[in-house]
C-alpha cells in the first residue's frame, strides 16, 4: 500500500505560503512612496509564455500519471494528483482569460463610433 507523503504536502503548503507572502509584499502600503513606471510588456510574448506554462504542466501531469500506472516506485499518488490539479487549474485560468478577451473584443466591436 502506498501512503501519502506528508513531506511533499508540507513542502507544497510552504510554497503556497511563500507565494502569498510575495504577493502581499508586492502591494505598496505606503501611498507617499513613488511608484516605479511599469515597463512595456509584449502581449504576444506574455500570452505565448502563459500557454507554454499550461502545456508544460499538462505534459508533466500526463507523464507522472503514465509512470504511476506503469508501477514506477519513484512516483507517489499524491505527486500525480497534485500535478493533475495544477494542470487543471492553469488550464481553467487560461480558459477564463480567453473568455474575458473574447468578451472584451465583442464589447469593442459593438461600440458605436
């Protein structure tokens, strides 16, 4: 019987807490502090990077699932399930962004000039 590796779950929780701390640290709490101007971002490059990340997460998830079903002792069920959830969440986020872009496009096309 394969048990759940609590060390990996603890590592995931620590990773999520660190991401939350970084997100809170990014918020400017001092309104008197001057903000840095935002750099230009190439939309196509950002979109391609995001899609590449989704593809990478899905491929990793599929690979781990295949290795687990073939009986690889180095792959835990918890790793497979976590990677599948990551892939699912990144894909759902991408679909939501796409839906917002399509909605914005329709709104712009329906504007009267």
